[in-house]
């Protein structure tokens, strides 16, 4: 069997105006994206946002309604899956139950006409990479979940594709194993340098592993950037709430002060860096992440942005941190995470407190955004 | 078997809808069925209205629908007998098979697979041999009659074979696996925890069975009774081997008119009527059993 | 006393099952026992134990030729119906297409039609077109009634086959045919084998349809039926018992094989 030229295509992954409709419903809506060659890219979003559909279109398992997919210069939009320089790690691994581990891994190589000797070398090499050389003769049902997961990755990367697609590959593993696999996958990716496109709904996983994350919602990309960018400077409330947690407080821009905006929050003035402002008008949602707040009893010294008149309404001790629900003077609650890194006593329910934080940690979103989008 | 429901009807498309591949895959088999099942049914219908050609002795098309009336009135007795025996045999089979299926589903532990094989295993002996075996076991020279007569349970004149009783029990016996397996399949599907929950909610064994197990096993009951009744009503082997001239079923009449008397139109009319009657009964039964609420 | 009655109520149904199984096997046991009978013309009365019939199973006239015909028809019909039925089952299980419900109905109807109607209608058609009944027509008929059972059996297996496996194969550079040959078919194999076994059993044991469509060709069930009048030779019992044990061995060993496949660690 001759090796198809198309399976050797290399380059960035480029999606242009990709759309997939099922009747009236657009699972993927006019998506355009460039994923640089060699990066670890995450498609993050809640279930139903279209991330898996996008992945399947790149793999060739789903036909786009319109738009195009390029790998470098090669247009792969219409190509059958077996012609693409793309391999997939499936959610439940999809290991062939009737073949040994060796034959599973060798499957793609054999279809492309690689000689037996070369196959053996390649398979042995990748088994060593994932540290499971002794499993070559076993069958998939004799392996644990973690082992199967690594074999599924090996089966894909042994083919040296331009792109490796991972469809929530860690979903079936328990927490500890998942953490371990996250580190391993990241390591493998840096070792072999293939572009990884990782689809997940777990924002911690995406932030741990990916160089770049695209947050998807309802078939579209809300925001794309490095984990730090998305976390520190979310541009929409969906992103702010989906990645970590945010407190979003409605306010009005009242002035400007050098690099900062001055925003009026229910009578109190706070500073917001202009670089972290995505709002176009005067009506804004001021965002502060719960861990950025400092909480102290009324009367204690404060600096930075300050909000007074707050009352603790709930306390949860979580070992690493204490979570406070604090009722603000305007009737809504904010969440505060305080690390338990000093000897200070936990504040009690009903305590009158003052919240403060460094202005640099503030971001502002368009006032028209829903304050609850993306939170679960 | 009809009873074994496949898992969800979801179909996964590997290709677009526009592919012709599925039709190519279906074509040979479906063509065979059309040619050798559908067309013959039409032949049957066509033959049923033919009349004996005056000169040639061959049958010619006369569109004589009165054939049906003639056939039916001549064989009314066998017609009803077939349905009666079929229903009786089905009920007996149900009575025998249900506890058996229950035992295999709930009370067999690690022997389950072995027992399932054992239910089907007797079928590995030709059913004719088994039916004839019954005839000899229950017949004049067999052990059963001797014992029963010795115990004065039956008179010296009565014989068990050559009777309606033998035919019906023969039918029930022959189709037992068709009844047992669907029953087993639907009983097996019942989550034992629902039964535990019933017990937790103060139901004793009998109540649990009546209100939980029995209703949940109804799909199996429906499937089993259909799979038993249909072949039983159309059977004539049991009647020939185990019966007497007074217990002849419709199948015997049809066979006779094909091979002995060579009256194809009447035979065809009878066959057609049998099929139609069964189809009507089956549709009616499915509709009723399917929608009726079972308390 | 109380513990006895408790034991009884717990095990009543098991006791019943035991008797039910005994009932199922009575004629089988009878057939087997009488295969050792030192019978003359008829095999109705026990004369004495002998292994002669087992040593010479073809001793009675026509037995082995009938058996041979049954095998020819059975194997041919099994081969054809298994292929046709598997293709249908695969199409039904993996594709969406128009005419799905008509297809399902067409598959279902032969199973819901009494054998006598199937046989009578085929004979009528053959008579109409002037086609003489022979082994060919018998095979045609057998294929016809086996297809539906093959479809139902294989379709269940197709449904339990994860489509992701075939997608993974395509993802790994296997085209449609290679995917079918290397992934689908091997994984469907147990279901196809079960379907083939079922088809063969149905064909081998068939009497009514064969009676109508085989003309003068004698099959084993026909032989038994015809000789029932004058007395079935013990050799028929021998063959019947042998087929029983053969089938039992096949089924049990396939169960052991599949059980072993699951347990290996």
C-alpha cells in the first residue's frame, strides 16, 4: 500500500469559517482559528459547545456544512479520515479488542505499508517512551484504564502525524491518575513536538497543559489566548466565570487616572487598569477573582481598592483555604478565598468586614454581558 | 429471535446519507426474500382463485373467490381446531416455561449459562425423533400406559396417543424453547434491586411478583406467546404422529390437498386464510398487550 | 420443621426447574437409549443392548443418503443465508437509509409466517413457473427462511460493536474495505458464527418446508417421518444422538473459549 502524499502534509492547522449545522441548529458557527505547528492547544468549553464536533471535522469523522480546513498549504476539508495527516485519541480509547497491544500500535503503520522491521522499531520506541514495553503481547482488556490511555496515545503518535487530536482522553480516569497523565501528556508533547489539539471541559486541565486555549461557547470562540491571558484578562463574562471563579459587580465609568479607569461601584470608587478593560461604553462589570480579595475586620488598615460595609454571611473551611460568602451593602454576595497561610483566626459569620485588593488584579467587562454566563 | 431487542436504534453515520453502499449491501438478501417469500405469497393468492380446467385438467384462472367459502366450510372444524390447539399449547408452554425461565434468571447463580444451553440442547435432536419418541413412550408398548393402567388411573381401552391431549402436549413440548428464551431474556433484564426495593417497601414475595416482576416480564410473555402460537397453529406433524383422524389440524388438510388430492386452489385458499388469520390475531394481540396497562 | 419448610420455599422453584429439565430431556434420553437397542425391523420394543448400530450407522437403507442430503442442503443454505443476512444486518446497523421500516418488516414477516404457508406458497410458485422441485428448490427455500434469523442474530452483534472502533481504524489510515476486513469482521465473527450455527440447525431440522419444496430428495427428517409408519431403524437414533452430542460439544466449547478470552490476566 502506497503512502498517501496527503498524510505527509505539515504545517499550522487553519480553520476558516468552519460551520456544522444540524437542521436549524449550528453546532459549530463560523469558526476561524489558527493553531501554530508544534503547540499544545486546548479547545475548552461546556458540553454542547461544539468543541468535539470541531475536532471530529478536523479528523474527518464529520463533514463540515461549510468552511475549510488546512494543514499548512494542504486543503484537507474534503478528505477521508485515512488520507489526513491527523490521528485521534478517542475518549474511551477505542483500542481494538481483538488485537494485541503491539498490533494496536502497529495498525496505522501497517496500513501505510511500512516494513515489518521498521514497524517493530517504531512500536518498541514508542512503548519505551510511554514506559510500558512489557505490555506488547497483551490484549486491551487485560490493561488498566491508565495503561489503556497511554496505549491509545502511543497508537496515535507512532504515526508521526502533523496533528494529534485528543477528545477528552482523561475523562474516564480518577483524579490522581488524571493529574499524572496531564503531566505525562505535556511531557510527551514537548518531547516529540507534534501539534496537540486537546478537547476538554475541565478548565484546570486546559490551563495545566495548554500553551494556548480557545474557550468555546455555543459553536463560537469566546476568547483565545494563553492561560494567563484568559485568567487575568477575560474579555467576556462567560470566560470570566468558566475559568476559575469571578465576582462581577456592575458599575459606571466615572473618570480616568493615567493608565487606570475610575469606576463607581455603588458609591465607592475603584481603579481598573485600562489594559484589562474590554467594555466599550460607560456601563461595565468590574471583575475581581475571589483569591485576590483581602478580607479583614472593619477598622483594620487597608490599601488599594477598598469596599466597606460588608458582612460575612457564610464560612467554609477547606484546608488549604477558607471560603467566605460576604454580603455587600448593595444586597449581593461576593466570594472571597483566603489562603490559610497565617495564624489569624477565621472570621465568624456575621462579622463586619472590609474587602481590599490590588487594582492591578481588576478587570472590566462590557456591562451588557450576563453576570452569570459560564458559571455552573 | 424477534424477542431479543437490539440496543438503541441509534445509527452512526460513517459517511453521508447520499451513499449507495447500504442499498448495495441490502440488495442481494432483500431480493432473495422478495423473490422467494413475497412473490410466492402472491402465487398463493393467485392460485386460490383458480378452477379446474375442463379440458386440460390443469388449473386455470377463474377468479373464483367462492373457493374461499367452499374451502372454509369444508374445513371449518380443522380451522378452529388449529387455533384451539395453538392457544392451548401456548398456554401450557407458558405455564411450564415461566417458572423455568424465572429459575434460570434469578435462582441459578453461576450455572446460568449451562442451564441456558440445556434449555436449547434437546433441540439438537431432530424434532421428528423427539416427537416419535413421545409417541413410543406414551404409546401402547410404552412404560407410561402400563403404569397408569396398573394404578387403575386409566381404563384398559383408553390410550394416551392418538388423542387431542397428546397432540396439544406435543405441540407445547416442541415449542418450549421458543417460549422459554424470550421469557428468560426479559426476566433477566429486571434489575434485582427493584425487587429488593419492593421488599423494602413492605411487599411480600407474591405481591412483588404480581406487581413488579410479572408486569416487567410482559414483553417476554408477548414475544414468547407469539413465537409459540404461530408455528403451533400451523403445525401438522404433531397431529399426524400423536393424533387421530378426529384431531386433524388445518395443516393436515392443506398437506393432503397439495399432495394427495391435488386440489391446489383449495389448498392455496386455506393457506392464505391461515396466514391472514394469524396476522390479524397477531396484530390485535400486539396492539392490546402493548398498550394495556398492567397493574 | 420450620427450617425444612423454609428450605422448601426458597428452593421450590429450583426443584421445579429440575423436573422441567427432566421433562425436556425425556425423549432425548429415550432416543439415545434406543440407539443401543438390538432391534430388528422396528425399534419399538427393547430387545437388548448392542453397539452394532453405532458401529454401522449406515446399515439401514437410505439413512445415510438422507443424512448426506441434509448436510448438503444445510451447508449450502447456511453459507448463502449467512452472507446475505450479514450484509443486511451490517447495513441496518451502521447506515441510515430510506425504506428502513419496510426492510425491517420484510425481514420480520417470514419469521411470523407458519411454515406450512411458506412451503405451500413456494410450491405454488414453482408449479406456476413449471420449475420442478429438487435439491435446488429446497436450498432456495432454506436460504429464504434462514436469512431473517441470521439478520436478527448478527444485528444484535453489530449494535454492540462500538462505532468508534471503526472510526479509529479510519483515523489510522484504513480505508472502508480495510476497516471492514481488519476490524469489523473479526469483531462480528462470534455473532456471524452463532448465526451460521442457528441457520444450519434450522435447516437440518426442517421438515414442513422441505416436504413441500424438495420433491423426491430425501432429507433426514423426511426419512424419519416416512419410516415412522413402518418403524424407524435404530440407526436413525444413532445419527440423532450423534448430532445431539456434536452440537452440544460445539456450543459448550464456544462458550468455554469466549469465557476464557475474558478472564485472562
